[in-house]
């Protein structure tokens, strides 16, 4: 296949256990069908446990610090984010002659030089901030940070537009399918970063009523995901109608794990939210345990990748750009942290690698390293159990990171700690956390 089209769907706060094909107690038929005819990845990770840095990693093929976005872009709609000189999947494909469009949540900067148009996207519809009301499309959360009043945040390119009362998930799907139908006669890249199931928990009654057997919090997450699932179905139908289904690479994933934030709740209690699912994994959004960073990932590439296959190689958002670039026959920018997974997914290569993560928030700096089956987490965050300062686990024997092997494997701790400290200093220019054994 030459010049295949590319569609990348990225959900927001979707946990590993929130899809039928990843063990949810409900079906997500369109996404499940995509997994049945594509490759379902079981060891894929977001670039960070929060939105902006993970999305930066997905688009650039670099660790967030190397991409210039270490933390969430702030609540100011004019905030800077992903540097304009940072090559992205969109700019690479645009330079190769692809028509490019982004439809959904940007959250990589609202300043002129960090908006989608500065990164190779010719078309954009969506919001630039981290979250909006699904019906009014107002960004309320500056109030929570003492950063100003609520502000309307919905854009068509650089033009502010109003669709008051229309459900945003459906609006995003409308624009993505319109883009596919309009540009079916040329190679295209559609980036569809849905804001669901990020807070606030909003869904039309028709979706909520589908899941009356679930408790309230789980019901709302299932309803929001069902709207996304219908959207994926409509996108696949648009590809079929235009004769592009077999000529299109479709990737489905999430930025990071499910949210425990009290803002998700509708009762105002301030208690942690429990509607999303990380499946068998420990942790959640903002955590470097697996539940915060291991995410669903499905790759559908007709005629190249066998349908119904599982890929258990260690993978990350940093791998998306080089993988897609190889599929499309385009050159990659220098200095990427990711690698193409095409050969491994085809079954001809073995994955042998090390991956790293860092998350520096107002509480303490988390860092983690994964080398094969082994994972070392420093200052891991967990709202369910009190974590240790340093946690070593073997994810094959203990995928839930329930047993700390620090005392049983001192030499491995020393070796991984040294590599983690060196990586952290290299990418951040800062000293590693003092809890790291070699710091």
C-alpha cells in the first residue's frame, strides 16, 4: 500500500479496562470490531500520566521533556505549549503531501505559535484547553486555579464558533467524517482526540439509559465511551463509503489511565471518583504505576497486519510517529525517542528496550523505568494504597505491582536506579529525586 491514509483516535482519561475488548463489563462494539480485525496491543503506554505531556509524546515521538511539554498546559487559553519548531506527525505528513486535520481536544497550547495550525494541521475543530462543558463548550476550570472567569472555547480553525446545546462528542465526529469525505481523493491524516471520558460527566440520556445496570459513576463513564464508540463506527463507515477503508491505517488509543479526580463526581462530595477502570493494574491518572500509563491501543492496517492478532511488545506513544512514518514511506525527524513497531507487529522482530517516565507535580516528583519485565517506580502515586518511596516489580509475575521486590533484588535496584537517574538528568537538566537510591 502506498501513501495510506492515517486516522488516529485518542480518548481522554480512558482506562485500560474501559473497553469491551480489554475486559470491560459492557461492549463497545465498534472499537471491539476494530480490535478483531486489527492488532490489539497489551503493553502500550502513554507518554505521561496527564494530558498535555502524553499528547506531546504521541505527536512528536519524543519523551515529554524532549518535546518541551513536561506538564499540563495551564488554564489560560493563550498559554504556550508545544514549541512551534518541534516536528510532529502532522507536520511530517503534511510535508509529504498529506491533507491534515485535527478534531477534538488540543491542550498543547492556545498561543498563536502553539495552536494546531502551527504544527502542520490545515484543518482544526475543537477546543484548545484541557476540558470544556460538553453542551455549552465553556471552559469553567480557570476558576479552580484562580486564573480568571469561565470562557467559551470552541474553534473552527482560528475562528471562534458557537454550537450551544450540541453534544461535543457528536460534533467532533461530524467534523472528522466530513473531513474524510471531503479529502477522500488525496492522502489524509485525521487526528481525532476526543475529550471523552474526561470530566465533566455529561452524556445524552439515550447513552446513559443503555447502562442502567451499572452504578452511577460507572454508568456515566460507559455512556460517554458509548458515544465515542458510535463516533468510531461513523468514522469507519465514512472510510467505507468513500472506498478508503482498506487504504487507511486506523489507530485507537488513550492519553493515560482513568481519573480519580473529585471533579469527575456529580454529587459535589469531593470524594475520589471511581467510574473509570485500569483493569488489573494499580494506579490511575497522575500515577506512574501501570494503571496511570498503560492504555488500550489498537492498530488496524489492512493487507499488512493480520487481523485478530495481539501484540505484547513493550510500546509507547513515542513509537506512533516512527511507526506511521515507516508505513507511509516518509522520513522521520532526527532525535526521536520512539522506534517503528511495524516489523515487530508483523512478527519478524523482537522488542528489547527500556522506557522511562517522569511526572513532577506539586506533591513530589515521580520517575519510573521499565526494562523488559522489570519496572522501578520512585515516589509512585496511589490514592488507594500508600506507596513506598521506591518500588520494584516484575510485571510478568506481578502485573498489579502489588509486591515490592526492592529488598529481594538490590543489584537490580541499583542498576535501574543508575540508568533512571542518568536519563532524568539528561532530559530535564535537573537533579533526580532524592528518594532515588543513587541520588
